[in-house]
C-alpha cells in the first residue's frame, strides 16, 4: 500500500486508529477456547466488528510466536483474512526486527513476501545496513523505533551523543538512508511533550503511536503536537480495545471502545 492510499483511507473513514491484535489466550473469552483456532476466531470477530472504524491492524508477533507453530499459523490466517477481505487496511507486523544485511533481507521477505504485510517494525540499533534491506521493498514500509512508550526509553533513547539525543540521531540519520521515503517511526503516546521536536526533524513522516489506552497516553496531546499536514499519525490501542469484555459480547464491546476513539479522531480531523 502507498502512503497516499493510507491518507485517502484516513479521510474516508475519518479515523487514524490502529487496533493492536495482541492475543493472549488467558484473556480471551472462555467459549472460544473450545474452537480449533481460538486466536484466529478471536481476531476474525474483532476485525468483523471494527474494520470500519480503523485504518490499520497491528498484530504483535510475540503473541503468536509464544504459541509455537499453531500461533504462527493463526498469524498467517489473520493476515490472509485481512488481505482478502479488507485490502484497503494497512497492516503492521510488529516484530521489532533488524540484523546484519543478509539476515534483515530474510526478515523482510518473511513479513513482506511470505505473509504480505504492508509494514514491519524495526529496531535501528544496528544501523544503516540493517535497515536498508527492509527499505528496498517497493510499496512496503519500515517503521523504525525512535522514542518508545516504555520507561526504559530513558535508558538510552533520550541520552545525548555528541550533544544530540539518540532518538533525534535516529530520525536525522535514517532520513539519509536509501529509499527513506519508505520509513515511518514509532513514537510512544506517553511521550507527548517530545512530538513538537520530532516534527521539526520529520515534518511529513507517518508516526506509529502506541501507548493510548492501557499505557495512559493522551490522544489530544499527541495530536496537538504530532499531527502533520497529511495527518501523519497512526494511533494504536491494543488491550484497551480488544479486551473491553471477555464475555460473549467481546466483539461488540471492542467496537464500542474503537468507536469512542474514532469519534475523537473525527472531531480532531474537522478542526
Ligand atoms: O512498536 C510498537 O508497536 C510499540 C512500541 C512502543 O514504544 N510501545 C509499545 O507499546 N509498542 C507496542 O504497542 C502495543 C501496545 O499495546 P497496549 O498497551 O495494549 O495498547 C504492544 O504491542 C507493544 O508491543
């Protein structure tokens, strides 16, 4: 999917919501556990109930890898279901990969070719030759971790190196990578006060913003400082939406939570 197609969807749906499909078998409704593939059945019900309210879904691969081959099959079925039924939706494999060049190419093939995701999250720590293999894929997006939502972000990311914070170096340096037009960045919603500085460095890039909902990030604050001329934000909520209820009405409850966020986004887009 191209960035322009994503922007078109945002305006059409009046939403820049991304729903995180972080499926934990201990948290899903008990009646699903009797089915052959509870993870996929859960995702399918969530997708069926919420696809009109969001522009992206983000399965975090940890939640699938934790269940071995069965989990990976559930991930595969989920992305196929999305691509077949909702090809207009932007898909994010949240895998936080990155390695030496030839290994990164294999990671990129796994997520872009085999599973046909639109994007993958990548850690920038190993530098240019670990990121460029992902950027080489046409109409695919590499979402680089810039300033993450967790407390540990302050261990390294905000520390200065040659007088500049590491997350700013990540943003500035990666702008010079080959095919950098395919880059997006992760910036946590819990770090709203940093968005104005970030926009000075990457005024037009899309930012994937996790941390609204369960982690306490504030949507209004993020939008105030983080929105670009072309919206440029994908706001993710995982637990805050998908675990709204663990009864038989779980999908409706998730849709209700998603609708609340979508409505706030619609109001913000009108301003
Ligand atoms: O890359 C991510 O998506 C990510 C980066 C970050 O800085 N913080 C963060 O929470 N995430 C992911 O975003 C999701 C947040 O989930 P909730 O806190 O349940 O909404 C999880 O899948 C996290 O792994």
